[in-house]
DNA sequence: GCATGATCATGC
DNA sequence: GCATGATCATGC
């Protein structure tokens, strides 16, 4: 069958694909799709390959357009409340073969062979709309800039090293910066062999972090979504140093210094009372202009947490996460839960400690949660879900005092559940009315990391 | 002095 | 109007 494009000519493929922009699959190949077994309800990527590009969806180890080494990928956008578009999810690439990766260099890796050139079809996700009717917004080829590729190469080496250490089962997305190793499979529990351990490991795929996909979308649409300042100015620097090296190096100069001393040393004046004071101070130390975002952190989905330690080294506060909806948690599985997706990220902790009334910079740490502690967080999450499912939120203590059954600090050393609301009347609806109070709503709650956990496992751990 | 529940302040 | 990070109040 003759194709409407030439597989040996990259430009021909791109030109043909560009015709998708502004259209839906129904508009460009609706008749074929409706006549097929998909009947308009298939997965967007599969329909795109089969009915627009006319090849069978496959999971071969070569790129989809192997003749020109270009891989076809589609990815959804979501619209924010402020009408701006962002990537809805990470971009999942090829499966990581644990047996092969240990023998591959980055240059000859599956990642490079399949994903160094990507033809991206970016479409608008709308809840309830069939994939055949979603509007295609941007179509273009993506190649990684040299600096990003150096960072991705280091990410690849990090993943490879974990497999070499017999720790494929402990891999986490938070291990790396731009290139992640995300779980993948129909069954999330699907397990695979690894070469240097008898423990089976979850199947994982190379993936680009959601923040990195946002960066790609902004670049391709030529509509900058914000102003960015860079920590790394050239591929040569990216080759020589990791993001971690650079960040630690910038902070180290100020270890032991009080905030007023750091401010005067930086020769800047930031309002110490302002809400974003610590975020501004971090940017200033990193040499990023205050109205800019940190390019490398945005692309890496890094969460910065500033912690103020008391003189006895216990953080003054626990660390909160966004409130969860009671109606959502009962529908979620742990693997897909919002809480887990936070704990899978990479964190940058900045520790200050009180000395009398002054805060002194102690140190900074990149951190992501070890898998054993994630199991502990899972236990907290499951207990919370059970309580909401059973409608057993409130209980009586000593016959009169009302307390919640939610997992407290005593339940787990890692995490607990606590109110996070404007006041006690600031509520979310309950899927099942509370047995004791008969109420169909309850004060907004969120998951917190225990301050003692932050002290013992993040601050004090070398 | 800490755990738990409650609330505040800011900025988008 | 609400999310988010920060802080307060009380009782053990």
C-alpha cells in the first residue's frame, strides 16, 4: 500500500503530520476509525498510528519511523484554571530492559535509539471526550538540546548503576532529574527479573518528567510560559558537574551564616516578612533573578522545602502536602494516588536552625523517599482510606472528647494525617456519612511528613 | 515539650 | 475564592 508520506524522508513525515494541527482524528480519518473495531473509542496513540500513519502499533526496539530514527509519541494537555495549558502527565518512552541496560552505554542505549528524535503530537485532553474528538494542538519534532542531553545521560547512568548494584526493585522516579524510570504495565505490579539480584523488580519505562514535557511544549509552541533562569549555562558545564554539585556548591559558601549575614553578603534586600521569603532567598543564593523560575528545577519536578529547625534539631513544623478529597481517596489505588506521586518526586531540603532569634543556614540536601519508607507511607494512606470508606472518622475519647481515627504520629514514624483548613467548618464532602456525627462532610485534611522523620531520616542522615 | 486539632496570611 | 505554607492553642 502506498503511504501518503515517505518513510525515508523525515521532512515528508513531519510535513504530513503537521496537517493534524488544529484538527481532530474524526476530521482526518474518522471514517476508517468508525468502520474499524475501535469504533471511535480507542486510545489516541494507537488510533493515530493505525489510521493516520497507517502502520500497526508495535513495541519494537527500533523507533517507529526506523528509516529516519524518529519515534512517534502523543501526549495530552490539560487546561489550568487560568486557561494556560500544561502537560497532563509525564511522557512515557520505551521499557527499561534491566538485563540489557547494564551492558549498554548511553550512546547505544534503547533510550537513545528510540527517543533521541521524537515526533510529538500534542492534543487537548477534555474529560468525558472520546480520543477521536480531542483537538490536536501542536505537532512537531523534538530533539534534546546538548545541555539537557548531558543531564539525561547522567540520569541514565544513575538508573543503570542501581541495576548494577542489584537494586532495580528500589528504583524511584525521584532518583533522577529529567529522565525518570516510571512504573509501566497493564498490571502495575508486573514484575521483572534483574541481573544482579534475585528480587524481582517492577517493570519500568524511561520517561520524561512532567515538568520537562511542559518545557518541550513551551519550546515547540514558542509561547514562553514564564521567565527562567539557568543554573547550567553550557553543555560543557553539564558534562562536568551534576545539578546537585552546582546547587550544593552555591549553598556551601553560606553554611553557618545567619539570614541577615547571608542577605548582606548577597547584597540584596528581600522583605523577610513576605510569604515567599524563603523561596526568594533560595533563588538569590542560586544566582537566579527573583522573578524568574529555576529552569532545571521546573524541568525536574523538584519540590523545594525550607525547614526551620529548633535548637534541638527538631523541625519547628511538620511538612504538609495539599489537602486530599475524601471522595477521591476512596476511588484511588495507592499506585495512582496523589500522595504517592508526591513522594515519588525529588526534593530539595534547605535547613535553617534557630540560634536564639536568628536563623542560621545549616545545609541543603537533595532527597527522595526510600522505598521502605514509601511502604510505610502506603500503610498510612491505606488506613486513611479505610476510615473514610467505613465512615468511622470521629470517635469518642473518655466518653466525651471527640477525636479522629486518622493515623496520628504514633501510627507511623513517617507520616500522619491532620486538618489543613481555614477552620473546622472548611470541609470536603464525605462519600459515606460519619457514623458518630452523622455528618456528610468533614474538615479538610492532608498528609504530613512527621517532623521527627525529617530530622532523623533527612537532616541527620549523611 | 510535644501531639493533635485548629487557624492564619498571602498571593494567585 | 481557594491553595499553600506557616503558625497557633490546648491538653497531656
